[in-house]
C-alpha cells in the first residue's frame, strides 16, 4: 500500500478532479503501463539470452530479429504510438471557444500570486483563486519579475508565467472544493513558500461571489 501513497492527495497528478487533469492522468498511466511492459520484455529477453544456446547458423536469424525487428520496427512502432496519443491528448487540452468560459488573470511575483476576475472587475485576491465548479476557466498567466510556473495538479497541467507575456491555461473543477496550487519553477530562495489555493464554488456560491462586486 505504501507504493500508492503518491497516487492520491492534494498535489497528485493521478488523482484528477477535472477534465484536463483526467487527460493528463490517463496519459501518465498509458506511459507508465507501456514502460512497464517494455521493461518486462527487456528482462525476459536478457534472461532468454543467457538460457538459450546459440549456434553459428543462428547469426542471420538473430540479425533480423534483434536489429530489424526489435531494434527498428518495435522502437518505431512504440514511439509512433506514443507520439500520436500525445498529440491527441495535447489537442484536448487546448482552450476552446465556449459560451460559458470564465476568464481570470493570474500575475506571479516573488513570492505570491495575484488574481483578478473579468466577472468582478477591480476585485483582486492574493494567493486564493475563486472559480465556479463545472465550468471551464481560462487563466491568463503572466509574471511581474522572473519566470514562475502556475500549477494546480488536480485540475490541469502547469504553464509558465513569463514577464511581458501572457499564457492561457484552461482549468476546470468537477465539484466544489479547495484545491492546492504551487509554483513548479525555481525562482529564488522563497520558492518553497510560493503556493496558492483554488476555491471552486457551486453555482449559488459563484453567483454570490460575483454579485458582491455589483454596484
């Protein structure tokens, strides 16, 4: 059971709580299982090489099996399959135009995050991002000083915050709750404390949050 501790928790990439995170978790498991099968094959072949006696007549056959079959065909097939699957997964993570998208801005600095909201102009929160659950959110990410990295493992992948540039990350939470985020980029001695939280509201809670900024 101790081997499964890292498969759950606030910062686990294989315990997804949103559609983007599920795509990433599925890709992780596909690569993990694939790597395990390849490792098992290699171990079996090494054991077989020590157990099987070779003759001079086996040289031509071995060349076809080892160099052409396993060395070229097998490697090309595996890499092609992984590339195709990775491209499909990456395409699913791209932010798409949708009527119900919520837009927020995230500005990083040493060592805090500042968030602002299109649905509540002029309102700013620090180290706490408010979002509605069950709706896609486009986070426009930038930095005030050095390169940082915005990452909420259970909701989406990570994306760099670059000074003078805006990167957009699509996140979404399946259910209301609080999710931990962190800066996955070394940015100075205080980077270990460079964390934040994402609070996903139910529809009534999000409506109340937005209404508080209505004149």
